[in-house]
């Protein structure tokens, strides 16, 4: 049997051609596939590059905003507007911006603490610090107490509570308080302690009832009498005042409130006015037993009271040095303030100086103003009586203080009404130092005028609020 003869070279050539065709098609498929993948990769690379460029621009804009806010000394609300804006939130988690923010904090150690707290809250670092924010947290330098405050302020429960309508919040609080009180009362009742508890609540009042006179004597250094809520020193039973329990008696707290310091101020000023025969009016005063005035009007003559003013300044200084002059305030155990009152220095009822007890009495300022009291009093009469308007007519005018004038042994305050534009006096006014008589004289009769000539004018009695009765002799009317 003959075996067929194989043409191996031809077979190999045909097999190689088939394999090459298969290989060519495979490579072609791979080329198409890889070309699509390369195109997708190139597109992704281009997109990433665009995103990176956009991200970098956003970081640069936010960093520039930081510098701008710092250089313009921006207020806290402006910083908060930035931290709530898209400029910040677009880069908040970007590490490039975090690095820039860290560098900004290092370069600006004087950044206000309130701004640091706002940045801290914007990153929600009070909830915990992620590793990438460790350095930022350290540079912000927010204390533990501040962190707790931020945590309370930004808590979800607090935000929800603040979003409630006020009626709902009121009802919630009222309900909780009411239920708590009912539960507390029930507990006291069940334990048989309600009477003892009420006794402890009333303890300060009970202690006051028992020790009132003793405490007052200890604090003011004198013995007292009592009639209900009214008290008086044994040495002067007519000097009534009020006192009532308030709080516990402890360091810086007497355990009561009283207006006795106000009564002591009143006594000191009344004694001063009585010794010097000066009128003293009490204002902001009900007149009821035990009450004290809020204001005092001390009447002074227009001249010769310099010693009285200086002595009054010394009296107020002596009062300020007394221990009772500082009255405890309710704001805190160590808080105190001077007895509250106001003192006016007046002629008739026109004040030329006033001082609040909290500011103190400035004798030098009072004396300087007293030196101008006479001319000022004369100007007041001229303005409020309409005399100057009538004398000057349509001419705009001003008053000039000409000092004091002595005419035929009499002394007067001399004020003139002058043309406001030219500065030339046209009418002259002479007010007696008692402030009760005013003489009006035209410019042409000024030279060589005598006291007798003053009485040649028309006389009128005028009544002015604050100045009382003034007799006017008007030579302008005689003209």
C-alpha cells in the first residue's frame, strides 16, 4: 500500500499564511481597541487637567480672599460671610487650600480669636479632628472652653430648638418647668419634707426678722429703732428709712437692701445748707415717710458763694470716703456703686452746674461755671422775655459778656446785644447782682451814664419760669 506524499513546504506555507492572517486580524482588533482606550485616557487626562486648573484657580481665589479680609481689617460678620460662601466651600476640603490656610495662620499670628473660632467651626473640628487637619487645628489655637461653646452653639438640637416658633418654645419650657415643680413638690410631700423645705426657703426673711437691728448696727455703727418696714436711728427717731431682706448675709452682701445711705446724704446736705443759710430743694421725691430724694437743688446768690462751693466739694469728698457711701449692687457679690443722686447748683431754679454721684463733684469746674453764672442768668432773661428781640428788631444779634460794671457805688453784670455781622454793640443791659432788676440802655446813652438815669425808663415787672420775678427799667422804650 502506497502512502500519500505530503508537500510539507506547501502545507507549512499555507499554515503560515493562515496564522499571519489571524495574527493580522488580531493585531488590527487590538489596535482599534487600544486606540479607543488611549483616546478615552487622553480625554480623561484632559478633563483632569482642566479640573486641576479650575481647582487651582479656586484655591488661589480663596487664598486671595483671606489676604484681602486681613489687610482691610474685616469685621467678624464679613469673615463669616466668606466662610459661608461658595468661594470657601469649593476649596474647604482641598489640601492645597488647607496648606495655604495653615501658611496664612502662621503669617498672621494677630488674627482675632473670634475669626479663629469661626474657621474652627467652619471645619467642624469640634466634632473631631481628621489627620489632615491636625496642623490646622493646632494653628487655630482654640481653647477647650471655646471648643465646648462652639459645640453647644452648633449642636443639631440647639439649631432645631432655635427654629421652633417662640410660642412652641415657651410652651415647652413652661411644660418642663411645671412638670419639674410638680415632681419636686410631690417628692417633698412624700418624704415629709415640704414644711422643712419651705422653712429653708423663708430662712433669709426669718433671719432678717431676728437680726435686722443687729445687722444695721453692725454695718452703720449706731443703734436703730424699728416700726414694721420703717427704721430710724435711736439718736434721731424722725430720720426714717426703709430696709428689707434680700439674699443671704455673706461676704460683700449685707443680707438686706436699704435706702439709709440716701437718707444720710440728705441729712448731710440739709445740715450744710442750714449752716450756710442756703435754700435746698428736694426733687424726685415722694415726700412719704422713709423715702429719700433723687435730686437736690442748692440755691446760691450770683456773687460771693465761692467759699460755699469749695466747702461743698470738701463735704462730698468726705461722704465718698464713708464705708456706707458704696452701696452693694445685685450684679455680683463684689459689685458696688456710690449712692445714686444728682446735685444741682442754681440761682433761683436755673442750674449752672450739676453733678451725678457716680461722676463725683468737681469743685474747680463748678467755680469756673459760677464765675459765668451772672452773665448767663442775664442772657436767659433777655432771651426768654423777648426783650432782646424787641430791641434788636430784624437785626441778627449775639450777646457779649462785658464783665462787671460799677456805677455810682452799685455793681452790675453787664451784657450787650451786638450786631452779629458787624460785632458792634447796640443795646446794653445791666443786671443787679441780686438778679432781680434789669436796666436796658441804648448805645448812645452809655457814655457817662449814672444810676439815676437808669430809672428814667419805662418799668415793667416780668415773671419768668426758672428766674422768678424781675423788674425791668427800659430806656429803649423811653426813646
